[in-house]
C-alpha cells in the first residue's frame, strides 16, 4: 500500500501563506463581517486572518448554519477533497471560502494561498506527527 510522502510545514511557512491570503482578500475589496474557522484544521489560519484583517472570528463545524451568508468568509487549512467546503456552501449559499492549500484537481474557490496536486501529506505545525504512520 502506497503511503504519501509527508511534508511538514513550519510556522514561518504558515505565516507566509496567511499573508498571501490576506493580500488576495484585501485585493478583492469584499468587506466580510465574520471569519468562520472550520474546526479543527481551519481554526488557526482563521485566527491569524482574523487578526490580520481585524474581522471577528467564530468557530464552526462542517454542518453549521451561518446567518449572515454574504458577509462570512469560511477558512480551512486545506481544500483536498472539497467535501467540507462544498457541504458548508450547500447549507450556506453565498459564503466565500479561503484555504492555505488548494488541490489543482478541484473546482476553484474564492481564495487560496497556494495550489498544487497535494500528492504529499501536509503536516501543519499544530498537528502531532504520528511516527508509526511513517
């Protein structure tokens, strides 16, 4: 069985990716009222964007109902299968989404810091690396 190669990220890399997202969001000129961090992986990037953009943040789950759809920005760490964001957009039409990593094989979302094939398993600095799974 093929195990994907692991690619650990540093906090500096996450900070750079968050700065890229911030820049793209500011260029869009869309004024969001709320940032919604998708639990669990999207919470830390959401907090970082919340501070950078000075927008209040809430924590949500993949089944959350958001009342102010057109002024809310969903934030997750990765858009690999697309399931979580697709599910949230179906429940909450009009929301926009931002991710650090976007899989090139999936349809576009509003904001992403980087886009690649995601053929590696990305380990974020807030995750525990399971050495047995290596």
